[in-house]
C-alpha cells in the first residue's frame, strides 16, 4: 500500500492534526485562538490578535492582476482575518520571496502594500526579503481587542439569526471571468472585487463594539465552508434560505456566461471578504440600524448545514469550499 | 538600456528602499523597529517585538536535513531575531506552503516545529497551510520586552568593546561540508550546528536584563555583515582582531578540506546564530562573569570595519555577507 499523503486529508484535517499535537506540548490557555481567524495572546484586559497568511503568485493571484494589486491583496487577506475577531489593527509585517523583478515592478508591489497598510491604518513595521522562483508574499497582521469585544467562531446559539455584510459571489465571478479570458465589459464590480478586495474593517469594528454578535468569521473559503466552521466551533447547525442570499445580477450573468451554477460562485468559492456572523433576533435588528446586514438564515440545533430552496424544499448541504491541499 | 532589476540593488538596499517609502505613509514613532532584528509596537511600559522569516526548502535547508530539523530551524531563526532584541518569547505562528508530502514527513516537520516551540517556551498559537511546489516555511515569532531592556542595533559608542557569544564558522563549515558531499566524520559539531542550530535565548535574556549592552544583533548573515549593520545604525566604526576571533579547529580543518579560507567561513557566512554585541569595557567585564563572552574588538569613531591581522597590520574590510537577491 502506498504511504498516506497529506492530500488525502485536506487542509482542515491537517490543521486539526497540528492542533491535537500541540495539545501535548502546551496548556489549553496558551492555545486560545488556534483554529480561529487569528491567534490570541492574553495581555490582561486585552487580547493581542495575530494572523499570518502566505500568498503564492501562481495560486492566489488572478491573471492580469497588477503588482500593485498583489501588494494590496496580501495586506487585505490578513486584515480581514483580524477584523473578523473584532481587533483594532496595529501593524503589518511583510515577508517576501521574489524572483529578479524589474525595480519598477518591485516598487509597485511595495506601493500596493503601503497603500493598503495606510488604508487600514496599520503601519508596515517589519519584514524579510528572500530570493524565490516566483512571488511569495507572507503577511502577518497584528491587532488588539478588549476581551469583552472579541468575536470568536464559537458563540452561535440555536435561535440566532445568520447574516452577511454584503453581496456573495462577486469576487468568484470576477476571478473566473479573468481565468477564462472572457471579455469583462459590464462586470466591473466583479473584476474590481477580484483584483482589489477590501476587508470589512469598519463593519467588524462596529459589530465588535456593539457586543451584540454571538459568532463571526470572514468569508475567504466560501460561505458554506465558513458556516461549517461556525457550526463546528459552536456545536450547532445552520439553515440558510436561497431567496434571502444577496447574489447580485452580475454573478448570475457571469455564471450563465461561464456555464456554471451561480450558487457555486456564491456559496463555495470565497474571495468575497465579507463577514458572516450570528446574533439573536433583537440584536440583529439593532445591528441592521448601524451597518449593512443581509439576514440569510438561522442557527438550528441539529448539527447540519441546511438550505431551503426557492420552492420551499429543505435539503442538507455538503460542507466544502475552496480548500487547499486537496487532490 | 535594459530596465533595472532588483538584483542590481541587493537585499539591504531593497529594505532601505521600502523603509524610505514607508516614511511618506507613516509617522516615525510607528516605524520603531524597521531595519532592526524585530519590529516593535509600543505597549506602554513594554514593547511588543515581532519578527517574520520565510525559509524555502531549496535555498535555506542544507541537503540531508530531516523534516524534523526543517521544522526546528524555522522556529530557531525567528526566535534568534527576537532574542537579539532582548525579548521574552511569547508565541509562534506558522504559515506554510507544502507539496503533497507523505503524512509521515508532514508529522516530522510539525514535530520539529512543536519541539522547538516547546524548547524556547513559546507555544504555537496559529497558522496557515497552503499548497506549494516545494516546502516554504513562514514563521512569525512574538515576544515582549520592557522598554528599558530593549537591545537595538543603534547604541554602540566609540570605546565600547565588541564581543560574540560563541564560536564562529561552525554552521558554515557544516553546511559547506554537506553541500560538497564530503565525509563529515570528525565534524559532528559543525554538522550539528548546521542542521540543528540553537538560538542564544538564555544569553540574550541575561544581556538584556543586565542593562549593560549598548547594541546587539544575531549573526545570521555573517559577522562582518552584522558589524556593518551595527555600524550603520550606531554611526560609528568597528575594529576586530584576527587573533581574538573564536574560530574552532573544526572550521580550519573543514576549510582546508574544502579549499577555502577559514575566515571566509567565520566572517562572511552566517548561520551561526550567535549574538554579536557591544558594551563599555567595565560592563563587558561584568557580562563575562554571567555568560560566555568572546571579546573580538572595539568600537571606533571612523565609520569603517577594520581588521587587525595576525601580523598586526590593519586593513579595511568590505561589508558583504550572505545576502539574498544578489546576482
């Protein structure tokens, strides 16, 4: 029998494997944020929140993406993870491996990083530069959050409503259009979302300070995958309604042009960088007065992810998404 | 004329370029640790110290290195940077890209990371896993240091003595022997230093708490390169004495076997993970009572790096070392 390879497990199981091995080395109190969007360090009244993401040119950057946008995206994916914990952004560290770029391309890459750091209000505070065969951008974002405001994946309770902060599937539609080489005229919003995504930092901050949210995460691996994360961490189930999903016309049009199901783009693709969160009905009502809220479903007891389709029929969804390290 | 490429500048000039561009986006107080071993965030009485290093299988891991040792080294290079600032180690974040490894190799890699985290007393608190064509290990280490104890590159003053915490050139000798495929019998210490380096965390902590050190850094790019860093940050010069350099016999023997100058291995190679630091003579005397100290020279006014050779002749050294992004 051939030996097992890591592709037979997939990313999420590999992470669980690392976490369970860590448990034999360290105390549970030292492993607070493991498996959540960001790591947490106990600093007394506050948590320090830290997250680290590695982006590889050939795998994470759509074709035609400019160097400037690669820099921007590297910062955005990290800020999005921090924001999803409710953390105020404090700084960014950039660790790169680069092929022998033209100096002008290098300057654009850095300028995208600095522009994004400045936009999110978190200075570039350090880094490391190496040679590599292709562009590898490693980012680490640091933030702080008062303990009572921290938003984890684990607080959802049956009866809570489920909501997202904005449209679903736009980033996916943009990326797929670019990958297919299709003319993108008329799909500017989708292409913009794919090439220059913006982390929902302002909304996350409002949510955190309101103290009204029971669980939250950012949508980087697709809505269903993230709902699966909230479910697993909270020990509940999730039911969403097809008619309530904020899927913009551009996504349906792109899907028909590409010959794919629009729900595939909206539910399983990710790259939207919207937040998905839960809160009790009254709290959700209050939240909708201070920010954009699209209610898409409710937390249930049975530990499944269910979809009520447009005909009113309910069926279970298989939790999958954009997962690395899959065959 | 062909466009300029980043190889025409080299790593250090690229970093300066990033720093000077940052200055137009952020306040100097926000950019405290830029260019030092670790980034610093002001937390009131303390600094939070953060560092991030990316290791790439084909470039940073000697041949025959085990997966376990790759994991160990990833943690060590980051802990060494933090220790050099005087920081107490608090946590580690691992961000990886991996090819489709056998599960057993993956487990060894993670076990090396966890073993090192446990050795340095800093739990693995988070991470990220991606697919890649080869092993890329991105590490971020987090620590804390009281403001009065922080050790920067910038405090060296003329008249201070220069010292290192241990032998020079061993890691270089080990790596070069492994690369050349030479029989390594009799070179166990060199090979061990190359495959399983240990960051000088305990010594760094004593140095920091003593308050006696005027500047410090860890030797990752070679002694002369690091002396150049201390010189540039402090606005002074450095003079070292050939006869005072702690170059063990194994390094000279390896050099003769490899047909290279032993000083090339001891001064320009790095990978030693010893600390180089400066302190006034009385302070150095006191430090030598609490830890291993090898005095190798003195800080001078004229901004050069000088070597007094074994015949008593003085000549200037060109600052070079193991620098990435050079043609």
